[in-house]
């Protein structure tokens, strides 16, 4: 199976597919964090058009799209024009991918896209006792099934540990840490969508 993971520099999902014997490629404007030769550095729309992919999974930038940014990007706010551009770009990305590939997934947090996700998942459904509600838009793919529900463990943790990513201190790479896919979710994706 030829798989493209667009807007991914961590390689987490790419490597989950490669470990299962698939030809998987990550793509981002940034270089691969792990220095992998299986990374296409450049524009994701060009990467989508570059081959006849069997599966495309996309992680478009969420800063302007997430409801958590309403104070800056909401209607009447200083960065609202950036939100409108992000909605237009992400919608174009989705439309391109679904027009050239029969199996497409896109992930983003709870946000403002004009089309609703197929499902929401949480890390605690895949073995990580943390919260990060993530929407999945699916085209030609089944909904993900949880693999290791640790909600009982999650419920016993202090809020600060449940929301570890939310409470990360400011840093130059905070956005990158927050955007990395949890390994349990990456493994479920590779197992269930291949």
C-alpha cells in the first residue's frame, strides 16, 4: 500500500505503516524530525498530486482553526482573516485529496471547519491516559475502533496530568509537542486502515 501522511514531520504515523510493510511517506514543509529518507519536504498539495496514493492521511495546521483560538481568530478578532484563509485552504486540501484518492483521513482538534468530522477520538481510547479530543474526517475509511481504553486510569489522574499538553509551558517547540500523534493512535490507524 502506498501511503502519504501529509503535514507530518514527526514520522510517527509514517513509521507505524512502514513497520507493517507499507510504502509510507511523510510530507511537510519542515524536514523530517528523524532524518528519514521517506519524507517529502515541500508543499502538501504538490505531494498529493505527485503519485497515485492508496491512502492519504492529513494533519493540516490547526492554530487558526481550533475553537481554543477563538479569542484571537474568532469573528471580529484581530486574526479572523487568518482563520478564514485557513478554512479556505483546508477545505481545498480536503477537496483535492478526496478527488484523487479513494481513502482519505484528515485530523484536527475541535474547530470551525464548515464540514463536520466523522468521529472524535481521545488518546485514552488508545492506551494513553490523556485528553486531546481529535476530530477525524473520513472518506472511504471506517471509523477507528478503540484499542486500549484506559479511561479508568485517566479518571484517577489529576487534571494537570489529564491535560498535560494543554499545560505545557511556553516554548519555541510547544506547538510541535502538542501536534505529535500519540503512538497508540498511530498504531490503531496503521492496523485498521491498511
